[in-house]
């Protein structure tokens, strides 16, 4: 059974810092990996989707990498802003389902 | 176009009651997924539909939970004899054709069992 782990569970940084969120998974047989943002009491907003054949994706200040063989992904956020404060979820899609990590709760202090 | 919608947004029910949660996927999406998210956790897979049929229901926790998608579009998640442990946010997602496609999530239904 696929297990997805996210480290750290929580992170607090001052505004302007660059930061890295980590995600690891146990089964490399995946279709894709997706990073989501979730604000308190809200649904999921997709940030980046990396297909299994890809190594990274970029969108604005966000960059996500995927190393399928080692079962790892990172989400890099450049020049963090208070509006980036949210929970970030990593999810891997296998056969018929998507498995999520527990998330990293990010707080960016002004 | 419209995204995935879910109704109701909030549902409070008493222990032992029956509830139905509704999901309207993006038009034309054949794949539909239900997830459950408990406080402080990531979403947990419940069931996956491809068209009208449940392709994978391995995530349903027990036989009190059941889901249908009779016409291949709208889906209803049904919970019988609700328990306090069923309290969670129930999320629905759809994708164009299934595995490998990006999933688009609805806002969720927050279920509270008192």
C-alpha cells in the first residue's frame, strides 16, 4: 500500500525567505504527483502536477521536482509572502486512487 | 466553465441518522472520486467511479458507506447509521478519463455527527 510522508509537519518562516517542503512515497509505480494548497476550512487548490515521466514543473514562484526512483518530491517556494500561509499537501496517483500526505502547515510571518 | 460542486456545504446530523452527500462533477468528466478528510490529516481515498460503475471501492471503511452514480455524472455518497467518528470533510473530485489525469476537487461537505 502506498504511504506518503511529508516533512516538516509545520514550518514558520519570515517573509521573503525561500523554503523547501518535502514529500516521500513508498511505491514508485505512480502516474503522477500533485501538490495542493489548502486554506483553513476550504477545499484543495492544485498548484503543480508532475507526470511520472517528468522531473520538475514550475509555476511563478513555485517549483516542484520529482525523483520517482527514490520516491521523493520537493516543493520550492521562492520569496515567501504572508499570503502563502496555508497547508500544502502532496499526493501521488497510482492505479485508481490518489494517496495524500498529512500536509505541511506553512506560516509566513510579515 | 463550472468546477466540481458539492452540496450541502455543511451537514449536522444526530448519531444513528442517515445522510446523503451530493457531488456534481465537471461536465464530461468520466472519472469521479470521493475522499474523506479528518482534522489535521490529508484526504483519504474512499471510492472511484468510471462512468456509472464503481471501479474501486476499496477505501470505503465499512458497509454503512455506499455511493452511486446512476447516470455517470452526479454522484451521491450515502452513510447509514452515522457515528460520531464519521465526522469529517467529504471531498469529491473528477477527472476527464481517469488514472493519469489531473483531478479537480470540489469545496467539500463538512459533516458533523452529534
